[in-house]
């Protein structure tokens, strides 16, 4: 099954590029008689909100922030990847780089072919501004084809995210960090050693959350905002912890920018992630939202973050000691081994108790390698 999903991922990526190519080619040809000027494309700005123009410009950053929101998906597949220490960082950079390049090209094409009356596009009778842009440029039949392809690609990307989310959920269950971890952490041998239970668990949860789109669009939008605010928090915490407390224990991999660039880039990332979290909390339409247009991101995210903290302090802190770390101890420097012993981390190969000594009471380490796999 893992091999099949790997091949399907390739198909999904190809279909993405097919949609991009179709859009880049079809729109300029269809709108050949009414393309917008270079000034309109690159220099003109319009504020359709009641926010001041300066803050409206800042809120426009939400679009690219949403776009690159799943670039970390390959991280969650790292345990099933070959040469993951190089392949995963390359995948992240390739994802962000391709989004930047092709996204910039698509933005130029859309700006060149969109109806200059932007309010009519946003308020389209189709309920989808992209459908209106297609319709104005290529007509009804071609729009049906392009939108069908768009829906298909979105479904494929949903499967990709489901695969990544199921691996992340399994990793948490393996370490005992989720409720019902003993149920979800089992691996299915029959289906090719995949976390089948977490796949179905994530699929069921996604279906339940998807129903919110039919019941309460504002609530659904707030839940979906977890893709920005919660992800940014999840990415920012380990980066912040590493540069503030964990630098002595940090073991660089083969994909490393060196001490000169690594720490400044880390702080830049932290600032940008905090910036994204703050932006995602604001009502997009203006400072005086109605109950229907209110951005409930702060409510949903606070509930999730507060619930997670409550779960930890009420129960999990009594038994959860952190993720199970498996490393090659021979590759650690003496300073890193000392830092690990001082914190009493549960690392295979360095056996320590709570005060940083081995089981015999001596400040020593055992260089052993252990592999654990739970299958069911």
C-alpha cells in the first residue's frame, strides 16, 4: 500500500501541473481581446474591505500563508522515505519554491485576464471567483472542464494531506501522546505495514469537520484556520525551543546551513510564524464584523490549545515523558551527551535516571543501538 500511495503522489503532483499549465495557457488565449494593462497587473491596488489600506495590504499576506500551509507534509512521511535526512529538506524547499514560481506566474495570468470590476468577480453568481474568471475568459463549456479538473486536483490534495495527517497522528499515538493511543498506534501488516487505524480515524474526523461547511460556514472557516494558526504554532515552538534551550543538544543533519545562518534564519522564521498567527485572527472584511462575517479563529484555536494544555496538566503529565528518541550515540559530541544526561532524556543508547546518572549511579553512557517496532 505504501508503494501504491507513493506512485499516486506522483500522479497527484503531475495533475497539479496539468491544471497550472491549462490555466496559464487557456486564460490568455480566451481573453486575448481584453487583457489588462501592465500597470493594472503590477502597480494597481484596490481595497475592497473597510480596513485602512495599509492593514488591508498586510492581510493580503494571508493568501500566500494559506498556500504554503502544507509544505511540511513530507516531514510526516519521513519514516517511510529513503535517505530522509536529505530527501525531506529538499522536498520542503521544492514545495515552497514551486509554489513561489508557479504561483507568481498564475497571479500574473489572473491579473491580466480578470474583469477589472473586482466586486463583480468576488460577488459572482457562481459563488466562486475562480469560476467567474474562467467563465469570463473561456466561456461556459471550458469553464466546466477546468473547474472539474480543479475539483479533482483538490480531492487529490486532500488525500495527500490525509496520508500525511495519518502518519503524524500515528507518531503521536506511538509515543502515547493522544487519547486512545493503544488503539491507534497499531500497524496493519495485511495492508503493507501502514497505520490503517489512524488513516480511518483521520478520514472520519475530516468528514465530520467537512459537515460544518454545510451547517455553519463561519464555524467551518474558523476550524479550517487551524491550518494556519495551529500549524504556525506547531512549527514555531520546536524552532524557538531549539534556539533558546536546545542549541547544545542540537545535532545538525547533512542538510545544514551552518551556525552563521541557521540561528538567524530560525529567528526570522519565528517572527514570520507569529506574524501569520496574528493575521489569521483578524476579520478579513473590516473592524466591525457581523456574527456571520466574524473571524472565530481565536475562539477555535484557543479551545484547541487550551484543551491540549488542560489534557497535559490534568492527566498526561503524570505519565507522558516525551517522544521516544532513537539516535546513533556514536555520532554525538561529548557536549551533546552531557546535555542529554543532564536533562535525563530517554534516549536509546544513553541510559540515565531523573538526575542524569546511569542505572549504576555513575556518569557514564552505553553506546547501544535499539530498534523498536510495534505491529498488529
